């Protein structure tokens, strides 16, 4: 008999001694038990100077020995070696932790001021997400509004989650500074001149490490700053703590209620003896609040800088109605915001936000992106590169033609709603995805928004008695229909990337520098240069912002000769493109 046949028969005998799954003891020596299943659930350019997701182990043979139960060992285990001898496996003691009887995932007895108008899965109320802030949940459920907080210097003019997180937040800011070269250069070049000396800037933006670098730059340039958050989910609590420790009046924390949101804005504005003269807004909520609640204060504002589609739309409405009594700078439509923050930032952060919240695999998924502006272009490019099948909806024939030329199929939303796996809104509009669309979605469809405002998805229509809301993790909800169908709603329809993940710091450096220069321009402009209207950032400033970021890439600009400049009819130092020039992307 050959060696191979002998070996095969020995292996056959050994395998007959191996118990099947049903012969295994109900409980392993370690005392583990089966896990209980979880419940299914018009521009006017200025001429200003710059300034600046397990196999069954019982069915897996070991590499050097086979394991079986031995009755003589009282339910213990033995290993059968290759030579047929039996060796007893070491006994394993049951380990009981001191706090084993403690109940985990207990629902907090106090929710503070936050109103939850939905049914939330009790087992997941304390689930964490690494997105946006490491301090998303806290054992302390006391509302920051009910706390008395002071920084190390005794100052208490702020309202944040926890001042003790300041050191951690400071390290976050230091990391951001390394990726924001233009702001650091601006701080270094202009802090001696203090071009914002006397400026009292009230801001309402996402409070992140990148915003902190901007705020500290404005302070270095002479400005006094008071700040609130423009989104109830995007605040990084540790960064807010670092700013408060540094002396900034910050009123924001992650997970604010709607009431908290407006309260924080009011605390920034309504301060005895402090009259803001500059507004830096993202979404227009701050501007709207001052205009409605404090009209006399609004009239004394020297300039408004706005960086979002929603906010700019509000400004143009005021201007058209003849109610805008303050010059405003439309930063959203500046080249350095539109072509970089809106396009490149969203191209990277859409994947980050979806991965962190849902762990979804993009290859082969059918996705519909509503809107093919710069944000939509960035989202489509990223999803296409990951192997997704991407559809686009559009109202503008020019943007629609661009989508077709870029290889995307242009559709109406109701044509693909029953088949798509992910729905992303990028329009800045209202009721883009309504209840009728949501009712027709397939089970498990992911719904999210990449526009600034939470008006694009009609979330209010989902807050009805027949639908059940189940919190899965931070900023991830299952909305369950009576027949068991569910959709996955991210950030309750609010901005996905800043609510559920982070965004690339370098791109935000471009936007933040643009905002800083716009503030400097409006604050220092001679009287009469800017009327009570909405303006685009001067082209010269756009080019200057871009030039400040080129050294990061060791990039070297070519300079025009005098003859070339004369031939083109340009100044050798710019601006190099007329205001009507359209910077297009490949």
C-alpha cells in the first residue's frame, strides 16, 4: 500500500472522530452563550487692494491537530494528534468581570433640552461614531445651557459642551494649521498691520478645527470675534472648548436642538455694550436673525460675507426687495470657493461621510445625484471612480448637457427611484426629495443631503405615527414603514460631510482665506466703493488666494513678459482673466 493511501485512510479515521456541530456541547468551557439577535429594525467687482463589515469554528480543522469532546473529561476538550495520541486541552476558567452585571446601553434618564419626536432604538442611543467629533456622546446629559462654565482665566462668556476638552481641541487645531498654509501666511504677513483692528466680527459657520484657524487668524489681524454654529451636528466639541479656553466667545455644541440653535445665535449678537460691525455667515441664519430681531443693529453693520448657496440666495432676495441696507460679499460664487471647496472638497468628503455612517461598498451601487452644479459634479466624479452607476437629475439644460458629456445618464427622479441604492441631494433647493419619492424607495436605500440647508429632503413628512424612527448610530436613522421597509436617513437630512465625517483641511484653507480677505476688503473699503448690494470677490483677490496655496505643491508660476502682457492687454501682475471667464474642470 502506498504512503499516500495510508495517509488518506488515517485522515478518514481521524475525521470520523470529529464531532459535527450538533454533537458539540451547548456551552463552551469559557461559558460563552449564543448572542441574542438584534431586533430587525450678477456680480459687481470691486477694485480694492489686497491687504492679504465568521465562519463556524466547529467546522474548521486545525492545521496540526483535530479537536473533539471527550466524555471522560466531563465535557472538556481533547486534541487528537497526527500520531493518534490524545492530549487534553488546557482547561479554561470562566472569567467574570467585576462590572459584568452592569447594564449597558441604558437609555439616559435625562435628555436635556433636546426634543426627540421619534421612536429610538433603546439599544443604540449611546452608540458612537468617529465622525466629525470624538466627543459625540457623553455620560453627562446636562444641557450646556444649564451649566456654569469658566475657562482657566475665569472667563465664562461662552457656552460649550465641556471646557475640560480644551487641550485635545488645541492639538486638533495645530494639526489643521499644518494644512492651511495660506491662512498662516496671511496671519504672518498682516498681523503687524492689523487690517481688522476695530472690527467686531460675529460669525455663524461650522465650528471645526479649520474654522478655529480662521478665527484665530482674524483675531491676530485685530478683530474681536463672537461665534455660533450654522449646523446642529457639525460642531467639534473639543475644538469649541479650545476656542473658549483661548478667550473666544463661542456658543455651540454637537447635537443642539432647534431651540438651542437660535439661542446660541442670539447669545452671540445680543450682548450689552457690544455692537457687531461685520458678519461672517454660512447659510444666512445669522444675517436673517439680526435683520428680523435687531433691525437697528443691522443698519450699523459695515459688511456681510456669505459663503453658501442658501445664504447668497437670501441676500439676493433682500437686495431685490430693496431691504438690503448693508454691502455684502458673495464668496460662494468666487472661483476659489466654487471650484475648490464645492467641487474638490465634496469629491472627497462624500465618500468619507457615506463610509463612516453606513460602511457601504460603492462598486455596482446605483446612485442618483440630484443637481449637477459644482457639488454634484464632485459627488458624481467620486462615485463613478468607485464603480457606482450614477444617474443625475437637473433643471438647467447647460448643467444637464455637462452631465451627459461626462458620461452620466440624465433622468427624472421618479424614473429611477424604485431601483437606486443611494439618493444624494446637491441643489440648495427645497423639497427635492418628497414623501412620494420616499414611499417608492427600495428597502435599505440610503438618503442623504450634500447641500447646506436641510430643506432638500422633506424630512418633516416622515415624522408621522405610521412610521417608526430607529437610531442606529450617531446621525444614522432607520425610518421604517408598516410593511417593514426601511430607508437609511443620514444626519436627518442635514449636510452629510460636516455632520457625519470631516472635510479636507487644505480645501477649507482656500475658502477660509477667501473669507478673511473679503472681510478685510469690506471693512477697509472707502465709503462709496460698495453700495447696498451683493458683490463678487474681486478677481485680483481670487488670484491672490490661489497664489498663497501654490508653494505647498512646490509650484512655479510663469511670468508674462512686457511684450506678452501688452499683446494680451493685461497687467503683468493680474488679474489674468476677465470677470466673465468661466474656469471649467476636466
